[in-house]
């Protein structure tokens, strides 16, 4: 009998089929404070990161966009004015609690007609081939168990000429930034999580999951292996975050 497949959950090794459940527990715990914590953790800079990702997506009026692992709808909120009334944004997340938060928020903002909500696993997207002009995933890929399956699913769901945008925490490249960033991540973030969300463990997992995520060049090669072309990335805030873009031709 072969040993079960394992993967990382932060710095832990867990059974591959257990990771999704553990990640779900994290987001069930933090959903209600997710947006507030993003503002506090990044001092609001996450808003600029998301604006940049949307700007390089090239989304235009009338297009169909999948906001994958879209959580509370931050990216969807920015994409809706771009696609306009004749376009469509599909907000998708594997976690029902996060998706409900996103739906509530977007309805409060008046989003109707050109928005849909789908609970879906990034590794097994329930959409026909060649459906979307753009698939964007913000701070979600590192939580996926089999990233290569998610990239393949994104490629399949895109129309020819479509593009994938991946906004994710990455590996600092600015001189002297890494030790400062590590100190902040492993000391300040869990304390903030405890004080604001009453959950230090989930924010410790956040810091660990970032370190386990592929670096910029590795993720670029993974995009190419999935079939994407003209792949490139943009380092933001000294490489703390990177935006990767690839095209399906």
C-alpha cells in the first residue's frame, strides 16, 4: 500500500486531502474580520496592489471575468465598472462563508445584473472550456493544494487570447527587506490576529504559507508549464507581493 500523498499547511506536513479542510477552517474563522485585517496588516497598501493587478489585467467593457478565490469581493468590486452592464464578473470561492461575505458586500455596494456567485474548487472549475476573457486570483493560489491543477483549470476556462492574472505574496528582493519582513510577519501579524480577529493561529499560518509559496521565477515557470505564453511578473513593494500575467493563445 502506497503512503498517502502529503503537502504543506504552513510549515506542517499534512495529508493532501486534509489541506482543503484546514484552509477552510482558517477562512471560516477570519471571514468576518478579513477586510479589516487586510487594511491593518498592510497599512492599506493591499488596495494599491489590487488596483495594479486590475490595471494590468486589461479587462474591457463587455468581457467575462472570473474572480477566482475572490473571497470578500475586493477585486470583483474593482472589475465590475470595467466590464460594464454588458459584461460579467463571476465571484468564485471554495469557502461558503467567504463567498457569503463577498455577496453581502457587493449587494450593499449596489452590484446587480453583471455579477454572479459560484462556490467552486480552483482545481476543478465548473465552467465550460473557453468561457472567460480573464481569470484573476488574488491571494488565493498559495492556499490551493495542487497549484498546477489550478493553473491548468484556469487555462482551460480561458478563451483564446485570454489572460490569467495572479496576485500573490512572494519573496522579497529589495536589499535588507527580508529580515524586517520576517520579523513583522512572525511577531506583529499573530498579535494583530489575536487582538482583532481573536485568532493568532490563522495569521501565523498566513506568514508560514507565504514562505512555502513558490518564488517569482518558479511560479513563472509553472505558468509556462500550464501552457501560458508571454508570461511575466511585476514585483510590488520590494517583492513582498508579485503580479504574474500569462496569455492563452
